[in-house]
């Protein structure tokens, strides 16, 4: 892609890397949600992942039946203070092998206290409303939609959340197959990347723009009800763990394999490739990350 056409200089960090595409994607998050009927007194509601991973804290719990976000949340449950500093939050963006090992230790020890491993995006809000769960990990958009219908649900943004992003891409080979269409596609992505255009997505779904120059525009008309419920809103961003999606891509197969073993009660011993095996053709971001 030609980034003199697609201006991604002020995008969220993962999308500045031209490996991952461009255009106006969305920033979405995995959060902790809870029933305000289960915790009618705000003082009694969970206030950290430390509460979630504390067996003495009252409530039925659920997490996704997938490694994604659960590893970060387990580490926050083990040490909620990581959320208090920029350095602590950054340390969770691309967890080290030792951190992953610790996350699985926390999850394994707490597994008897996890009541549900949900699979579909609507499971968490539905089970909160039915009373099957009192708190669970969830995708923020599903909880926001339920709230808009008057459901007694809340998101604990201050507990910490994993901020992920989507990007638009152009299929490989189009440039050679149809140069004119390729140039038009780049112009479309460039237009979608403009702050005043990319911000519009938040009128239709509670995901934030990935162009950080668009965030101030959320103070304009049409965003009154949603601006405080976006993963990239100024009210919430200090509680975000910004996922290093290149690092996730490098490790997701191994992490997923270990998580499936965890679900099935088998060994979660690491199978990650040792970093000493990295070669010169590794993506630069991963080598820089290790440095």
C-alpha cells in the first residue's frame, strides 16, 4: 500500500505497521461485564480482575473458551497493579514466555471457580440477564447493545480491557491484475482514513476509530450517548491494554493449543518456539520487541 495516499501516521500503534494494512478499521475490546442486579450496590461490584480471580469474591463467573484476552486477564488478576502505570500496561501488550506460563498457572488454579466457558458473542450478556452468571468477559459492543435496550448490565472499564483493532486491506495481486482498480481502492482507504470519516463508524457500533486524530471529534453532535462507551474514548483509554497483534499472530497457534489443553484438563506446558531460533527474516517488529 502507498502510505502517501493512506495516511496512517496517527493510527493506533498496531496499524501503523504497513504489514497490517490501512484504511479506517475499528478499535474493539474484550472487557469485564457484570449484572447490576447481582451487584445493586456499586461498592460491591467487581473493581479489578483481582476481584474476578478471587474465589472469595462473590459471584458466578464466565470467560471465553479461547485463549484471546484470557491470558492478559489472568495476569491482571495475578497483579492488578500492572494497570496503574504505562509501563505495566505495556508489559501486557506482548506477553513474554514467562508471563504466558504464569497466566496458565493462574487459570489452572482458578478453573474450578469458573462456572461457564462461553463461546458465542451473545452468551455473556444473555447469561448475565438470565442470572446464570454475575460477571464475565465480553465483547464491549454486545454489552453496549444490551444496555441500549435497557438491560441492567455494566462494563468495568477501570478493571482493564484488551484493546484490539481491525484494518481494511486490498487483496494481494490486484495491483497487477487491475492497476486502475487498485489505485481506486487505495483512494477509498485513504478517504476512509480521514479523521472526519473514520469517526463516523462510532455512530453505528460502539467501536472506536483507529485514527487517534478522530477521537476529539467524538465531542461533536451524534456521539453523545456512545463516546464514553468506546475503547478509544479519553474516559477509558488509560485502562486499555493495547494488543500487539503482530506478536499475537506469531504465537496464537501455540497459545491456542495450550488453552485447549487447559480446557480439556491436559498439560499446558509451553510449546512456543524458543526466541534463540529467530532468524534475520523475522518481522522487524518482533526483533525490536525482543530487544
